C-alpha cells in the first residue's frame, strides 16, 4: 500500500526559510519527487531524490532519508511568488506512475 | 515545443452525458498519464500508457476509458457523466518510467450538474 503525509497548510514570511515535511510508507520505494503547483495551474517539477541526502537547486533544496521514510523541501529567501501548493510524490519500483500526497499549501506573507 | 496541451479548458456536462478530453504532447514521450485532482486533494491516477497501443488502469479508473493510437495523443473518455466526476483533469507525459520528470498539461476543469 501507499501512504504519504504532509501538512495541509503553512505560512511563512517573505525572506525567511521554510521547511515542508513529507513522510511516506511505500512498498518498493525508489525515489521521492517534489512538485510546485500555483493555484489554478498545472504542477511543475522541482526535485527528485533517490539517494539519502540533500540536493540543492538554487533557493530550493530537498532532503531524503530512506531509512526513516522522510523527506523535506527547504525554501530559502522566500518570495511572494513562492506562495503555492507543494506536492510530495513517491515512485514505486516496478510501477509506472507516482503516488502523490495531498499537498502543502504555502502562503508567503510580507 | 508546445509541451502537453489539453482541450477543452472548461466544460459543463449534464448527468448522463459523455465527452472526450483531449491530450497531445509533442516531446515524443512514451509515457502518458491522466490524473484527476479534487479540491484540497492530491493527484489521483486514472489511467496511464507506456506506449502506443498499451494502456493500463490507475487508482481510480471507474467511469473512464482511454485509448492510445499514436505516441502524441492520449484522449480520456467519460461515459455517462456523474457529479462525482466533477474535478480538474490533468494529462501528463514523461520520457520513461515513473522516475522521470512528468510534464503536465494546463488541465481541464469539468463540472457535472
């Protein structure tokens, strides 16, 4: 079975750092994706982790711990345009698709 | 490249009507997917295809049908629309299997009354 948990909503201040957590229970787990989705728009790819550790891409970083079934997305120097939903998704070996969490809606305030 | 395109953008159906949601990609991707997204929920996979002529069910296939006659096109058919099918539908494609980035279309917002 598949189970992915992430907080429903978060609020953070412009210029600050925010960490969005995701825990998963996925048989045959083989990778964790993060997607960004602005209201009324399609999801867009942010990051993919298959090995333990931190992957950094500019202001965004993603971390994975396979032994703990845990990932987080770290957003630095928050900007108003970062207000969006952030979707965590797990890839299962042998499957041909991703299993998505319900998403975390982040609101950035001045 | 246009990427993944979907038509229509919006549609209102009456209960019992049928319609086809169109999806086309110009990236020569083998894998294509249909998801639905209900308010405040994540994406649920309806059907997917690993290549022309090959389709398979996802998590929530009931009430839907698909076909894949070409690499580019992956239409989703709704037969006998029901209010429970009110949702936003996203088509996506990827070069290879699930560990590859998926590219999403802009979505179709469907209301069944």
